[in-house]
């Protein structure tokens, strides 16, 4: 309903009809206000004219509101719509053309209308109007006195001769004629109470006989001379009661100047209207002011409306052209302008625009297809490179990265944009030498260590020249090198264990035999030295034996024997053992411990947990030796989820070294003076045999280390349901 109302307000037919009605009412009000002064319902100061002007003012204000709303809409749209700006210019010009004369007229309106109204009601005009009416009344009154005087004389003569005249009607008629002629009455009658003529005396040009009204008879009966008004003729008639007769009245007629009665009536009406207008001077001024204001508003509204209508013929096509250009600027090349109903001058421009956008659309489509093909090729190459295990980096002629696959991003720790635009010597300074070699000779190859953060990788890099730059491919051979080292160290450990372990037992037995057989023969002063030397030999042989056992264990790692075991019990047992071995350190197990079954080799997994806890306790002990007030702790934690089973051991010891941290799991790499460097290597080997991994990191809180032992989900045994248990 509201939409239909708005649509009706915007309709040209509705606005045109409203404007026509307003113009008609304004013209009617001005015509009535400018009419000669008179009384009645349509006098210049009447309520009717004010009502018409008031209703017309409401109608004009409604039209003004509608046009103002449309003008406001143009103002609101001028920032985004060029057509609206052109509309505003047309409307402004038309409005100025209408307002300028209105302003000029307004400057003189107060003087002209005010002076005009003052002149209307000036003392001179008032005197003239009243004197004209007085002159007319004086003439009529003079004629009435003449009639009254002469009728009285005629009545006296007739009454005096009544007895004689009644006897001879003929004589009465002659006598009446003589009296009428003497007193200058063209017609005289003797009538009864019913208006019947008893005797008459008329000249040739005497007017027709008219029966006097009843009021004239009543006035005559009371002794007055009634002069009834017959406004349709320029005559005065008088009725007089003749007392000398039983039922007789003298009825005379006297002519006046032609039109004198009409002039008298008009003068009386003009005087009344003038007095009424003088009393309503303010209302008249209000009527004139409203008439002028409504006329000015009507002209202004018409000018603005005409400006809008005229602007549509030009600004409409221009606005459509601008809007289409905006769509093209936004990337929509399918925009077209309908030029069928536009003026020919603008239609030519619209057709040229449509031709241009058509050509652009065809070219864009060709470019889009070429871009899609190039993108498909790029995605195909990226898909191939993403599946390659080696890192691939493309360099342009300036040595900047133009492309890199995901493996290269991971190995070189490139930013989220894959390092595009960065110089390779900045992203990977280690590649500088091989890049220079390939730039000179066309090919280059090298192995190098790449350190990112706290992690070090061994890469084998191959560089070759391509069109417009270089292509670098590199493989992560860290695990391969580590495996080679482990294999080499296992062979060395096996040989050392074989060559060293054989003579250890004779040495130990010989030392014990020497102490047992020759201690008594040693002088008393040398007994202490003898005991110390033999004890040193036995102790060192024991240390070497334990070292040889570790070598043997590392070199001859047995094949795991998998079985179901409670991971919580394995960790709890390892924690208890380490707590007994290191009573000065708080070795704690985080409760509650989840109960989860794992498929593992109990001895090997217990050994791995024991080695990690032993390393943590030794690191804490080393720090406590340097900081006696330190309260050392080792916290163990077990977690189980969809990702598998995880053992965590965290301590507040000396922590991990910042360099070569990734080599701590290699054989014979240790940071302790008496360490063999095999503990973490054995742990890593055990976890790899179980399909898991070992991760070393800094402690989550403060100084220390964190060891994480992960076993994959495949090693986790899911609990049997009640049905399965009953079936088993």
C-alpha cells in the first residue's frame, strides 16, 4: 500500500492534476480579490476567499513537499550518480529563473500593495463615496417632500369639494385632471381600499397603473403619505387617504430622472461595501499576501518541476551512460546502454560506448581463457611439485625466488608467500656458493647443513640453469646420514665390544688375585697405596665393562617382542626406580594416570623410559651442583588420545644445548663428561622399532628440558567390549 502511494506521488499525471487545480484556485482567488468592492459571500474580504486561499495553500505546500522530496533524493544521489548532478544543475537554473523575478516583485510588493490599500481607504476616497450616496439620497428625499407637499394640497382640495364632486363623476374626473396637471403629476387616481380605480387623470405618456402594496394603504390610514418603491421604473408613487370620502385614496405618480433609482441603490451598496471593506482592511491585505505567496510558490514549484522534466531528456541518458561506465570500471564488461529512445546526439555516443564495451568483453574473454589455461598449467606443475619429496625453488634472472613447492617452504622455513620476490642469498645464505657456481657454469651440486631455529638439516643441493633463471632441487638427507652414522657406529661398537671385552675379565681377575696373594707381603707403609691401586684397577675394569655392555646393547638391539602391556604401570615402575636412584630429586608422576594398553616390548620400552628419566635426573643433578639451593624435580606424564600414546618427561636441569640439538640422538654425542652418548640413541632406536619418535625440546616453564616419547595409534590396544570378552 505504501509503495503504491509513493508511486502515485511520483506520477506525472497526479502532479500535473494537482498543479492544475492549484493554479485554477490561485487564479480564482486573485480574480475574486481583485473584483470591485461589494458585499456578499464572494466579497474581497469574505471568508469564502480566505477558505479557497487556505485550501489552495495546503495543496501548493503538498506539491512543494513532493518536489522537495524529489530534490532531496537528487541531493542524496549526487555523490554516486552523475545524472543526479546534471538534474540538480537544470533544477537550480530553472529555480533561479523563477525566484529572481519573485524576489524583485517581493521587494516592491509591500510598497505597492500597502500604498494601494491605504489609498483605497483614504479620507478623500471615503468622502467621495459617501458624498455620492448623499447626493443621490438628497435628490430622492427632495422628490418625496415635493410629492408629500403637493399630494397634501391636492387632498385638501378634493376633500373640500367632496360633496359636489361626488354628485358628478365627470366633473370629478375633470377636476382631478386639473389638479394633477397643476401639481405636475402625469397620472392621478382615486382608488378604493382594494385598489380599484374610481377616477383617473392620465397624460399621454403616463406610466401603466400599478396597484399599491398593502403597506401603503396601512400607512395612508394612519395619516402618512406612503411612497412605495418600484425599483424597476424611474417613478415615485404616493398614496394619500381622503377623509372626505368613505373609502377613497389619492394615488399619484411622479417621474424621476432616468436611472436615478438604480444609481441610488448602487451608491448605497457601494457605501456599505466600502465601509465593510474598511473594517476588514487587515483581511484584505492578508488575502493579497496569500495570493502573492501562493502565486510565487506555484511558479517556483512549476519551475523546479519543469527543470526536472526537462533534465530527464538529457540527464537520463547521460546517467545511464555514466552508470554503465561505472559498471565497466568495476569489471562488468557486459554493461550496455539502451539508446533506442535517446536523442540522436546522445544515441551516437551510447552506440559508440556499446561497441567499445563489446570489443573489451571479447578481448577480456580471450585473456581470461589464456589466464585459465596458464593457471591450469601452473596448478598442474604445483601439484606435481607438491608430491615430490625434494624441495624445488625457481629463481629469476636477478636471483629472486619466483616459485617454491611446499617441501622447499618447510625445509627452508620460508614465509607464508613462499618467499616470492626474496633473494635466495637472503632466504638461504647456505645456497650462495652453489648458486654462484650454477650461474657461471650452468650446473652446481653440493651438500650442506641448513640450520633453522634450533633444528639442523643436511641437504643435498643441485642447481641447474633454466630459461630466465635457475632451478634448485634439494633433498633432506638428514635421516640418511644419521642412519649411515648409526650403522657405522654399530659396527664400531660391535668390534670394540669384541676386542675389549675379552681381556677385561683376565685383568679384573689378575688384580683381585694380586690383592689377595700379595697384600700381606706388601710393607705396611705401602698397603694403602697397594689397596688403592688394585681397587682402581677393579673399578675401572668394571666401568669399562659397563661401557662395553652398552656398546653391545647398541650394536645388537634385539627384535622387539610385542605384547599387550599397561603403559601406566610401565611408567610408574620407571618413575619408582629413578626415585630410589635419585632420592635428592623430586621425581613425580602426574596423577591421574590414564589406563591404556599398548602393544610393545616391555623390556625395551622400560629401558627407553629409564634412560630418559636417568638423563633428566643427571641434568638436574648437574644444575644442583652449580646451584645448591635449587629444588630439583622431574615430572613424568602419560597421555592417550586419537594421536596415540605419549610419554613426557620434564625437568628443571641444565637444559638442552642451543647448537647441534638434533644430533643429541646420534651415537657418542653427549654433553656430559662421563656420558657415552648412547642413551638417547638407544631410546630413539627403540621408539623407531615401535613406529614412534623421540622429540627433545625446552621445558614449558623455566630452564630445563622436555623429552616426548610418542607411540603411534596403531600401537594402542582398544579395550574389549563386554560381548567380546564373554565370547572369548
